[in-house]
C-alpha cells in the first residue's frame, strides 16, 4: 500500500478501481445466490474514499 503513494493520482485511481473490481468478482463467485444484496456499489465506495482525502 505504501508503494501506491509513489504513483501519481490518476494511476492511484486506476489501481484502486481495478482492485475493487477484482474484489467484487471474487465476492460474486462466493455469493451463493443469497437474498442479501449490498446497496452500496463499489464505485460509490471508491468515490467516498477519494473524497475523504
């Protein structure tokens, strides 16, 4: 994570969004069709994290 700070802002966003997409794909694989659905999208979580900076 500390190496991410060495990249410029646009590259940081790119890598963070790719990581979130990767995590979402993994979560979808383990989701067994349960009725529990998250109402918060990955994009809104990413935007929230970026706005806190």
